[in-house]
C-alpha cells in the first residue's frame, strides 16, 4: 500500500490504478500486497458477481499486483511490473477443447490492446484444469476450470488501463460478453465493398 514514504513515481502510479474504472460485474477490493516481491507494491482482488462477501466467486476470481523496483530488474525491462492471476469455471466440453488455453491467453493480449495498455516482456501460463469427483464429491461430477497467471512490464504512465484490461479478461473468462466500453475501443476494420 502506498504512503508518504513511497517514491513519488510509485505514489503517482498508485493513484492512476486506484482511479481505474472496472466493469460493474466486478467487485474490486484493495488487499495487502505480498511482501518480498519488490520494494513497493499495491494489490487488488476481484470477484465476478460474488454470491457471498469475502468468498471467492464461483463465476471468476483474480488478483492484480503492481510492483515497483527503482533498481529496474533486468528481466522486467523497467521499474514497474504487473503480476496477475485470473480463474473461472468452464463448461466441461469447453474444457476439453485443445485450444481453450490459447484462446484465454489471446483474450489477455486483446484486452491489453483494447485498453491501450502499452506493455512489454509479457510472460505467463494459461492452464485448463479438468476434474472428476470421487467419494463424497462424486455427486459433483466432472468439472473444468481455466486459469491465467501472467506478468508484464507496463509502458507509459496509465497504470489504470492495465487494471481495467485485467478486469475485462476476468469477465471474459467468466463467460460474460465484452462490455460496450471495450467493444468501442476495439479497432474497426472495414471490408471493401464490391
């Protein structure tokens, strides 16, 4: 969490993140940032339309962390790094699709582009999880889940756009359609008419 002892550049970044506007389907909460990842950090948790306060949503949940290290670690390529996590349940037949992880990762890339969240050095994983219940959980049947763990170095000073893009990704993973705000940000390609 930012306070007056934080570097001014980090304080300014925190203000842009805190002023971000996420989709109404998300409940966004500032949480304590994990220690030891960087000298300065701010973290958020989000749930897609949670059914109970303080419990991860059954529709989708995630975490977003903005890290700052004035030493600019070589692997970051700059003084800031974003680390995020997003997960949501899937229909079992969708979980069986061999391309679902590729699609989920492309949604992250597209969400960043749509929000004009400039970045570099992105990395991460998109994991699909298939499960079958046994014993006491046999009644739950088969299930599937998609999970994205990603990090990237934000470029520019609009850190709020990165939080908004992550929120858009979380909603897409939960099966919500793109919001009108994001659709309006997508580039328009016109086909020539004959």
